[in-house]
């Protein structure tokens, strides 16, 4: 799988006749909302957990010194809390470019806080993409994040803003909070 997923994503879903669709964000899509939306509400998805296992060569790092950003890893019984946006399909023209470094759109079931459900899309960087870095100890992930920076800014800002947004959502994310604690301990 090429690390540029724009063309792959364009072929993945047929939006003809679709007026709006739910998008689930669990990483920077929670706090960097640079796209129009029709509605926004907290939601969660089941069976997935957030991990800083994806390399960032284009936003929070460089090809020579990639940063680390989150993707979702399958884990039976896990719940991942994030933010859902109801968007018109043309928003994906922008988001496919933003998420091009390895993320593919997948269909998922979103559960809102009132228990209601909807089908939606989520960007996931699977382990067969070229930018996937995989598992590492939380302290090593924090050290890599501490030094990486790219066109979208410091990798540490991505981590700290995500951790703050998750707290604001009341989301439990042991992994994110542990990497954040390692980063702050080393600062
Ligand atoms: C997401 O936020 O849903 C995808 C990963 C990212 O852009 O950080």
C-alpha cells in the first residue's frame, strides 16, 4: 500500500445521491476542525483502540525524522471515544488530502452518547501502509514525539492537544495519557 492514499480513498465510496454522512474523528480530527460540518456530537466506536503507531512524514514530522500520530488498532471489547461530524460528501476531497499519509476510509457504526447509532466513516492507517511504525514502549514514543516537527507544527502539540481534547470529552485513553505523562516527565 502506497503511503499516499488519496486515489485509493476516492475509489472506496460512492457518494452519488448522498447528502450527508457521519465522520468519526479520534485524533487531530477532534481538535483541528478545518472543514465545514452540518452537525457535531461526541460518539464512540466499538472494537478499536487508539495508538500512536502511525508515522507522520507530512504533518508532524519529515521523511528523515517522522513523528508519531494516532491510528486505530483492532481490540475486541475496546471502546474508542471521539467526535462525530455530519458532513457533506465534498468535504472528503479536502480530508482525503489531509489524511493521505496512509489513512484509508472505513465504514463503521457510531454510537452517540444517548445510545443511538448511525453508520459513518473513519480514517484508519492499517499496518500494511508504508508509514506504519507500530508498537514501541510509551517512553520511546514520547521521546520520538518530543523531537519531531513538521509542516503542521510540533509533534508534541499534536499529543498535548489530543490529550486535552480527550479529557474535555471525558474519554478514557490510557495509552494517550501515558505517552503524555512520559513527555511531560522528560520536559
Ligand atoms: C482522526 O483524527 O480521526 C484521524 C487521525 C488524525 O488525523 O490524527
